[in-house]
C-alpha cells in the first residue's frame, strides 16, 4: 500500500548526528528530556507509552537514515524515571531548506494538556535550533467531538496549521485481534467468508516468505503500481525496508501461490502489540480465485499468533464518501470487520513563514513532476 503523499525531500541533511541531553523543564510538568542514542533504550521507552507506532521505532528511523534523513530521538521521563513521552524527529535538507518531521508521533498521552504542551514546545525548540523551516507532526489522535476537537482547537490557537499534503494516510481501519478466530470470521461480511473458502477450494495456498523472495515481491509491487496507477519508491528502498525489518524480527512477507506460481503477496510489519499491513502486491494471474482475501486472513491469523492485539489495515478515505478515490479500498478492508478510525491528521508548525508559504505554492508542481519520473522509473525497472 503506498503512502498518501509523495516524498519530495531528496537531498542529504546536514543536521549533526550527535545531540546532547536537553534541559530540564522550567515550566509545565516536572519532566526531564534527553536525546536517546541506544536502540534498546529507545524501543523500551517507546513501548512503555500508549499505542506506540511502527514509524516511531528505531528501525524505521534507521531505515530513513539510509535515504537522506537524519533521526533524532527525544524522550521525556518524570522524576521517578517513568516514560512520559517520546518523539522520533526526522530531519532532511533540500536546497537549503530543512524539514523536521515526526511521523505518527509524538508518542504521548494526548489527554493531558500540560504534558502535550511541554512535548510540543520542546519539539518546536529542537526544530528551530536545527534551522528547520517547518515542523510536521502526525499523531494518531481521534478526530471529532471530545479530546480530538479540543486538541485541534488548541493547535490552531498556537499557530499550527493542517498540512495540505500529508505524507501518511490520515485515517485507517483497525481490527481487534483479542477475539477468537471464530469471532473474527463471524465479524466479516458473508461475501468475504465465501471468498476465503473459494480461494481455498481453488488451490490458493499462502506461505511465509524470506529474503530470497524480496525481488519477487518488488516486481509484483511494481506491476501493481502500474496497473492501479500509483507511484512507488525505488527498488532499493523497498528491498532495504523489507530486509531490515525482517532481520529485526519486525516484518514477515506472505506469498499466495496457485500450483506453486506466486500470484500475490503482503509484507506485514509489527511493533509492540500492533501489526500493520503496509504493502500489498499482486499479478494479473488468478485474480478470480480471490488470493488477496486469503492473504489478509492469513496475515490476521499470523499477527494474532504472534501476540498482536490489533491489525491496522493502513489507509482509508478522508471522508466516508463513495466519490472518494479510496472508497473501493475502504470497502474491501471493511469487509474483514475493520473499524474505521479517523484522526486529526498531519499538522505543520511554520518556523520560517515566508519559506513555508513559498514551499506550499511550489510543492504541488514538484509532486506532479515526481509522479511522472516515478512512473518512468518503475516502467524501466520491470521492463
């Protein structure tokens, strides 16, 4: 599944790799904040917080560091040493403009006003100190009445603005894996249960993939992008992403075959108690045998068997409207019993307003050009 927006920052960043411990708070809750430079220490702190996201994991920052970004990991603890917040900031510089981005973060209890204010203040300070023209955050805070509405109003009152071209999907569907398999099947639409049985009757089999299958997965993904009209990254990016997470025990490819011939695949990621369906790919072969239905079911079963309590389908329409281009994708995912989750989405804090507004005028043209070149690159790679 591709990201919602394009990734348009293509030059290496000049932010220093080492960051010293930060100051103790002089206002707000009594917290200590410090830069974290150890993978076990970072993931331990992150996993102690509510709903830690894969994109805040050490492995994700490590991956991005090989493609032009520099990660900086900041954690907050109370006087007893209890983790209260964590934020992995990614910095990138292009043509003299530095972007600071906190994907699917920061991780913090957003229901606590003083705590969230302190965390956001520190992030602004860090982004400003490194010359960023904008700080982007993308917390998975529920949208709508209640805390979400309060937080949106608070962000606007403090000069934050909703991002016009978010890098990630704002909304998703999630499935509660704490149910039994029988209950999960019962929660599906009847047609989806029928399609699972149809796939099994017609000889579709799902196996776990490994490193030797990564080239195959990429070629299927490139074919999917050409068929469905979305732009993907380079071959090197996907092979690195899949391999590095697999080596850390945080990703598992699944491949559907008919008579030993690969026809579709998934790469399931997990971190903490959540599994994410980030990438799905298929060929034009045997589509009438519903291999993708069986793949999702086997991915759900696999995630459940490995202790995950939630399965995130990743990506849903901004609004539940049949005219939305993602409506068909939403209906497919919903058929498995997923619950629609709407969030407040990505927000920008302009640190250099003139540069920020200029970038908003130029960005749509940059994205259009990138899509053209992206399609040409994929066509050349799979020809």
